[in-house]
């Protein structure tokens, strides 16, 4: 399966909502064991919320080895590669350790409480 990201998001891969669309598009294929190519040609701007939704949550159901085997990325800018790499590192930690997940959720909850004041 080849997914043209620009056709789903336009030139910006920023929002969680856009990332969720990509996730929901590719998840059935990955679960079936099919290779998926994400083509980022024409995309200029990247942000971690997009990659958290599109790729990060895949680490809940797949190992790094499985994702390396099944998922191929093309056309990322240097900045896109940096953001994706960081999101992947964070997702691996988050989904691999219940303690890490608990600590991260606690920090996020605390930050949200401060922001709502």
C-alpha cells in the first residue's frame, strides 16, 4: 500500500487529527502484515502531534522490528526525519514501560492543571 500523505493532509503535517487519519488508514494493512509506504512528497511542515497520532501509537501494537519491516517512509524533509525520530524514541519508552507511562501521564496531567488556571 502506498499512501500519499500530501493528499490526506496538504503541505502541513501538524495536527493530531490529521495524524489520526493516517493511523486509521494504515493500521488495517499493518495488522494484516502488509507493507505500507508513506510518501511525504510535497509536505513541508511537520510537528510532533501529527507523528504521535500517525506513528507513535503504532508502538502500542507493534514492535520496533515489526514497524521497521512493514513501514517505509519516503520524501521526509530533514526536519521531518528529526521530529519522527524523536516521536519514535518517546513512543518506545511510553509503550514499553508501565512505570514510564504512569510518570509521563502524571506530568501531562499536572501541566494541564496548571494551564487551566
